[in-house]
C-alpha cells in the first residue's frame, strides 16, 4: 500500500518518482509514495522469459525510432474512451480524469516510467522509449492488466460504484482498531502533523458531541470551562475539582492556536479508547458533567474522536488516491501496448486476427474435403456392389436360360390350387414346393395340362398391365423390365406368356429371389417317355444356386478385384438422363394400363 512520506507545505514542492500530493483537508497536504512492484529484472533470468524477450526484440527492431515514438504514444481521447469502456464506477472515472488533468498541469513524474506531456498525451520517458528490454518488462512483467485491477475492486451491484465512492461506505461503521493500520503508514513528520490539533476544529467537535448527548446547560458550562482551561483562557486554580494529570501530554500553542498532542502510539491509543463507545455508534443518551474532572474526561473523549476522524479521513483519501493511480497506470500501459501491437501488425502486413481467421477457414475446408471424399467413397462402393450383383444375376439368368432351352418345356408341380372368383381363372400357389419329384405320382399329361393353363393365365395378366418380363412382349419398352414383377403377376394368376416362355420366365423369376431358397428340383424338367413321368431323384439335377451360394460368389467376385471401371461409370452418368426419361415414360404407361385394366374389370 502507498505510504505518506512528508507534509507538503508549498505548491512548488519537488516530487520524486511515483510521488503524488495528497490533499487531506484545507490545511493539510501530504506526499504519497506509491509502491514499486518492479523489483529489478530478475524475472528475465527465466529461460521462457528470455525466449519471449528475444521474439519481442525482433518485432521491436522492425520499427524505426520515429515509428516507435509514434506507436508508444496515446492521446487523451483514446485514454478516456478506454476508461469509459473498462471502468464502471462513476467516481473512479472522475478521479482518473482529475488526476490526469492534474499531471498535465503539474508535470509530476507520478506515473514513471509513463509520462504525461503538456499536450495531454501519454507516452514513455525517453530513457525507456528506445530500450526494448524495458518496454517488454513494462508490458509483460511489471505492468498490471487493467481487467485484473478492476476485478480486485469490489463494486456495488445496484449503482455500479466501488466501496470508496459509495455513500453507503461512508455511513457504515468501521472497526475502531483500523486507525492503527493508517498510523503505521505515516512517517514521523506526518504523525506529528496529524496530532497537531486546531483549537477551533476541536471546539466544533465538542459542541457537536454536547448536542448529540443532550447535555444540560449546567453540564455544558462545566465542559466548556474544562476546554478553556486546556487552551489557557481560564485559570485552572480557580476551578474546584480540576485534575492536572488528565491533561498530561497536551500542550497548547497560543501563537498558532494549536493543541500539540504527544506523538506516542500508546497515548493516541489511550485517547481513542476513551472515544471508542462514541465511535462504535452507541445510542444517544443524556449525559452529565457535574464536576470538573468529569468535564475534563468529556474533553479528552472529544479529542480522541477528533484524532480518530482525522486518521480515518487520511485512510479514505490514501486508499482512493492509490486506487485512482493504479487504474490510470494500468490503463496507460494497456493503451500503449495495444498501440504498439497495432503498429507492429501494420508493419508486418498481416494481423493476428487475420491469421486466426485463415486457420479457421483452413480447418473448415479440410472438413468439407474429408466429407466429400467419404461421400464419393460411399457412392463408389454402392455402385460397385450394384454392378457386381447385376452381373452375377445376368450370369445366373444366362445359365438358367441355357439349361431350360436345351430341352422341352417341363410341367410345374404345385402343392395346391385355388379358383379366382373375380377373374374366373385358376391360379397356383408358388409359395411351397415339394422337396423332390419322387413324392408325386401324377402323369405327365396332367402336369402338362396344369402348366399350359397356368402359363395362359399368367400371359394374360402380364400382357395387360405393363409388367412384361421381356422386351418382346412390349412394343414401346426401351429397356427390359425386372423379373420381380413377372413373379408377382404369375403368382396372382394372370400371365400372358406362352407355355414354354412362362415356365422359363417363371423359373428365372423365382431364381432371382435371394430370400427364398428355391432349387430347380422343385420345378425342374423331368425326362418323359411315352407320356409317362419318371420321378427318380437322380434324373432331376439341382442346378439352381441358393442364397448363401450367391453371397459367397459375390464376395469371391469382390475379392478377385472385379469392380466398376471408370468407362462404365462415365457411361452410366451419360445415360442417366435418358434412363430417367424412359423410366418416367414407363411409369406413365404402367399407370395408363392399370386404369385400362380397371375399366375392363368393371365391364366384366
């Protein structure tokens, strides 16, 4: 905390580094010495600090001397704008403005190494201005951040004022023993000046005390008589009951009308102890001083009150001035540091903010690129899988087609049949098949009849609704339809295929279902001779692949490295538009045929 070194008895008193005149009252001004927090530069011995200092010196050397002088100078307007944005207490802002204007007029070195020019500009003293080590120590070691200073100051939540500039603080009662801390901060000269009491001021304190406690007129007369004896206006020998021992340590100076109190800590503590109930805020009560010794005690009580109030006033002034000085010093260092950093950024051409923004943009671009790569990888993997499955399906279809085209059309054996009442046609249920043809003992003629009837009904259904299984059955189809629709139509009992085509198409369609383990043995052709059916299991070959076999083949194809080539991908992209157009045309044709079928059904 700041200390009071001397008494300022004239306006031209010379002040040293970081000293400031502190006005206590109209008759008393003391010299306050603010603490030096920068104890040498021993902190720079740290290796980390040395590296930071080297980097700072490199940046500092980028500027010329003129540029450094301009960078390390801020105007009054800039300083006050920063003050308004940083300090919320109105009292603190006014005190800082008053102190700054005072330094502009007096030119005291109170903020050294900072200096205030006559043009109301804040800068550094010349011996520190061109020393990069001193500038670094001021900015990053000894200088205190203004935000840290403001955080350490308690602020009232209602009016945003600090405790030193709040009216509630002045009204509140403080500890009586707080005067000791203030007493310790005073030099001997200042202590002697504090205990030098003006008689008129003491008389005012005495009258206030008498009114407060409602002394009667007789008691007031006694107390005034005791005071007059102290200042030598009344002869003590004429007063009955006067005790000279009570006034020991007190001496009146008639030339200056001062009362000299013994400058001893114990004696001052004795006087303040007498006034402790009054200082602590005891209740008002009627008091009496019927005798002279009691009147003398009341005078000593008023003297203790007066000394305590004076010390309390000095403490308030010193704390407020130190807080104001700390705010102004920290604010000045921060403004100079920002100005210097801005000058360096302008010199370098790229600001730190732009570098940070560029880093953020790079991170965003990297994220977007990574997302795009993942998206393309998923598309490529999906296209490759689709191509492999289609290729495998075509291979299986070709094999099945070759097998069925090598011999005559064989009949289909079904588990049961039912009659369609709406269309007047019978349809067979393909959901289940016998495990082998050995379990059936029907004739080939019956099987052929069932197969021909079934194929006729399926052919009628497919030719009317646009679910054609091949391009031969559709005049305006630009691409073959899937086999899934053929199975659905045939299973519903409506089919337009020829007898042989139905059997082959139905077999191919059933083979394409991966979730049903169907084998050719359930619908396999049997060797016929003289219209008789030979039902030996050995004569029926199981050439159809199961779902697990197809999955294993697909995995084998992927392991062999067979994938979609770049030419096929480009061809697919080129044909995508035409394919979508044809798909829309097919959908429209399908919708039209569906409506036609509904109309024919309603007529039937």
